[in-house]
């Protein structure tokens, strides 16, 4: 992966207090979920599982 590819980021979504962005990885993307002073870094498969979890939480 070139230096330019490592610096490339894609903003997925953001609100006033939270943000989700992704950056390229050798196996797809790493998703970065910024929650105030905490940032979660999730591989693509973990991201899919996280979305499923949040969808289930939203259904309750």
C-alpha cells in the first residue's frame, strides 16, 4: 500500500458529537467510530457485526 493510499479516508457519517470514517486496509477497510474521547477501530467483518448489533439494539 502506497503512502497516498494510507492517508486516504472516507467520511461515512457524522453528527455534532460522533463520527464514522474508514480508511483502506490490505483486506478492505478499517472503520473508525469516534465516540467523544473514545475511538473504536473495526475491521470490515467486525464492522458488519457491529451494524447488526446496533440494528438489534434499535429494534428494542
